C-alpha cells in the first residue's frame, strides 16, 4: 500500500511523524513524506526516508495556495498513492482537495490542534471553523490528538462522529526514562546552572502563541524574591514562523535575571534538559495535545500549564501539576512561586505524572491505534 504523509515543513516531519512512518514501513507499506524543503531533509534522506519536496503555502495567500495545489495534484497523479495522511492546517486543506482531484481513494487528516479556540474573536473563530468544515468534505477519517478536539469536530459539524477518532499522543518510553537519563547534572554544568538552583524550564518554539512572553514576564517578576530560581528556555523561532519575535521581553528578562536566564536555543538532548529542570512550564495560548508536557511527565517533572484544550487533558491539576489561565503572567508567576516554595510537593506531583504518562502516553500505542484504523478503512476499499 502506497501512503503519502503530507505536512507543511520538515520540522513537523522530523519531530512528530517519524514513529508513525517507521511503523507503517515495518508493516510493509511504502511511505513517501511530502513537505517544503528544509534543513532536516538531507539528514532524513540519509537515514533512508523517501521525501518529495513541494513548496507548501503557510498562509491562505491565493497565489501561493494555487501553486501548492497544482504541484500536489501533479505529484499525486504521478505517484498514484492509495492513502493520503495530512498534517498541519494549510497543508491539510490544500492536500485533501488535491487528493480528490487526483483520485486518491483514502484521505486521513490528523488535527494536531484546531486553530480555532475559545479566546478568538467570534468572526475569526467562525472563519476557521468554516475552513475546517470545507476540508471535512474531502476527508474520510479525522484523527484528533485530544478527546476535546474530537468532540469539537462533531459539535461544529466538521466530521460525523463515526469518522472521528481521538488517538491521543505519546513519546518513546525508553528514551524518556529518568533511570537511564540521570539527574541532569551534565546539562546544568554545561549551561552554567548551579546544582543547588531551582530550575523552571520551558521547551517550545520561541513565538508568542507558546506563551513565551508570559513565561519571561513571570520569571522577571520573581527575580528578586527567589535568587535561587533559574529559568531555562529551550527552543528557537523557526524561519517559517509568522508570529513576531520576543526581543523586547527577552531583553527585559535578561536585565532582571542576568545569568539566571539561560536560553541555549534548540537542543537535541531533550530528556537530559528535562532532567535538569525542577518544574516544567508550558503557558501556550492553544495546543493540540502537547508532546513536551508528556515528555516532562515521563521524566517525572511536575507540569505548570495553561487551562487550554489538550493541556488540561494531560495535566491533572493538584495531582500531576497545576493549570493557570492563558496570557496571565501574574498568575503564572504566583503558581511558579508555590512550586519554588514547596519543592517536595513538586516531586510528589512529578512522580504521579510519570505514572499517568506510562499508563496512557506510550508512543507505540498511539501509532498502533492509527495504523489499525487506516488498515481497516483501506481493507473496506480493497487497498490492502
């Protein structure tokens, strides 16, 4: 069976889709990944992944969308895929319509987090729901990572209930194992963080919708009161990100915290970075089913997150961490302070979080759920 995995950028392919592609290839399916060209593509090709580069529009600019649409139709007609599995909003919308034109018999869409959310202006919310409904006309199965998104898809008439499946999210249990990784002292030493420091960490793209500005403002407000608190900010702003940067907030926080604000950029040793943290924080405005929270839970860290779809499904407030409102640096700072004042409670919540993650966030289970449904749909259509 020939499967196309379509996403907008190679970052998504490299960081989120490889376990699923590996599972499909182990089953004997022929998988081609399609995305815009980028820095991860040569490495992935060297590892044996088949990748076709098509420039995918990142906005609804009519000219850019048309070019991507026509390029995908040409590719789909040439390759004659049995299954198209789409990811990321614009790529998914263009790809599903192109699949209909090219005659791909089975189209799957994974919503990693609907762009519409309750804090949007109503007109904007309605627009994005309308676009999802339109895309739903060209979709046979809709996977959502969060159960809440699955319910929203049915409620907003994006897809009928029988076509929607909440698949969850997961990570490699063997990689995010505190016993194997250790206490994180190597990372602390390399980054100049004292062993005695209380480290509040955040991992994510350095854009506003990830709540990075609020994280920096909260850290700044705690600078004088908690001299033992250090703040570790992992990640970078991608070239493909439209959101404006955080130069002003970063400069203000750096002035207040000095060396206690550590921002080394993107890192590949995420388990070690998490081991170096005492508290993991993700103050995003919107998410699907954030993997970084699961990674932190697997590493036995308490999680402080915003009360949004996905995050509130992962974090049980008072049991594995805490939830605060979005865009509220004062409440975020107050919650951070409670953890710093009582590190023992944080360790207890972190241990409970690891037990929860082991039960429901194993990557292998998430991959198996998807492949079972895709295979079932394919058999119904005589594709395998």
